[in-house]
C-alpha cells in the first residue's frame, strides 16, 4: 500500500474528495513529524511508539573488501508497535 491508497481509502470512508483527504493525511503526517522532532518521542495508544534513539559510534566493515571504517554517532528513528497492533 502506498500513500495514494491511504488517501483513497480515507476519502471513501469519510465521503470526501481525494484532494481533501490528501490535505488531511499530509497535515497529520506533518504534525506527527514535528512532534517527534520536537519531543524525541510520540506515543499513540494501541498503535505504538515512535522514538528517536542516539546510536553510538562504531566500526563498520565492507563485506566485499573486508576494509573497516568508522561510523559516526547519529540519531535513528525507531518504532515499537503497541500490544493490539503486535497481537493482530
């Protein structure tokens, strides 16, 4: 499923035009993004938790040439599904 499929499904369920559903979905996604960037965490009950985690620096290796190189510390987004989503 891709974004346009979500838009069409939302439009059908709410009985609105695709353009209006696209605006709603884009607004929701933007709000989710801003919340995660501002607070480093967003919990949606029964769905899951989006969280920004700090990754430590480490050594990586090219599997083809076996050459090692450093990977700098960075932030990564993680998602942990809620119980109802996980048990579905």
